[in-house]
C-alpha cells in the first residue's frame, strides 16, 4: 500500500527536520507507541500497539534512518513483527519552505507491506485505519511545533 500527501507546519524547515528525525520527539506523536529505544544515531527500536478492525497486535519495530539531508530530506525504513503479523515500510519526507515566512511544507510518501493476520482484515479497512493514524500523527507534530 502507498500513502502520500503534503502538510504545512508553522515552523521553519530546520525546526521541523530536527523534530521528525529525533525518535523521542516524533515517537511521542505516534498513536499506540509505547516505547522508543535509541540504539545509535540512525537505528532505533520501538514498541507499538496497533489495532485494525477487531484485530489488535503489539509490534516490535526496528527502524533505520537511511538518509538524512538536513533540513530538506529524510528516508526511514521500518520492519515490525507481531505474533502472526509483520510489516515493512519505507517513508520519505521532503521539506521545503512554505508559502508564508517561517512555515514548512512537508511532502511525504510511505510504502507499506503488511502480511499475516492483520493483512487478512482487508486493504480498505487497513487504509482507513492508517489514514486516521497518519492524521493524528501530523496533528500532534503541528501542535508540538506550533506551540
């Protein structure tokens, strides 16, 4: 599945980049994220509870910041395992100055492959849930950076 979009944040690109590449900061905005462990500057582990329809699972997730060009671009890869399910994702973000001074437009895209029990609930249900989680994440990021 693919997800993509743009969002405007009332903060300069340097501030947005620093926030979204700091696992402890951005992790606090991830719905269901229970913990983040920083292994080194580019490797992290997370634990998150994800529910789709009537199925809920706790994922152990390995994350790697594979590309970071401050303050304009970052790419992160993730592999998550839960009992009976797995997910792999690659997320890309590009930051450009917004139309108004001091704002940033984030252009983002994510490719996700889900297998196992969670995948069995169907793409439409997964997509709807993912869109809600993405919206909550961006609402949180904006709230923290625009405060």
